[in-house]
C-alpha cells in the first residue's frame, strides 16, 4: 500500500511552520508583557489610592479624593478604550499573518505533491 505513495519533501513545510512559531512567540510574549505592565500599574494605583483614602481627615479632603477618583475613572476608561482598539487591530493583523502562513504551507504542500506525483502515462 505505501509503496505506491509518492515520497514528499516535508522540509518544504518547515519554513512556514517556523514562521508561525516565531509569530506566536512574538505575539504572545508581547501580550503577556503588556498584561504584566498593566497589572503592575493597576496595583500601584490601588495602593496609592488606598493610601490617599486613609489620609482623608475632613470633608474637603473627602471631596478632593472623590474628584480625583472621578478623573482617574475617566482616564482609565479612555485608556481602556484606546487599548481595546489597539488590541483589536493587533488581533486582526495576527490572524491575517496566520492566514498568510497557512496559505504558504498549503502552497508548499500542493507544490510538493505535484513534484512527487508520477508523470502521467501516455496511451500506447
């Protein structure tokens, strides 16, 4: 059964696969680092705001704290909106790159099969 199967050069598939591995490594490392930075920033903000809340001594201090929290919330929302748009664009670009690499792999497979296929027999 396997004696009739044409030999394929599987090395032709390695370049697109390696590109996909490199792309995934880059994209996921970048995403992890961004999440780590965001988490560290949020932890610092929470600590600073908790300290500020504990330092409230009067109505004026409370009013100032609430005003600051309102501004922080507005800024955080704007930052979240911007980062969500950026993330959506990055995901779209990532999937376009993956699709291109999958097409390269498919093209390499088609080429390898065509090269390995036996020449058609001429009618006698």
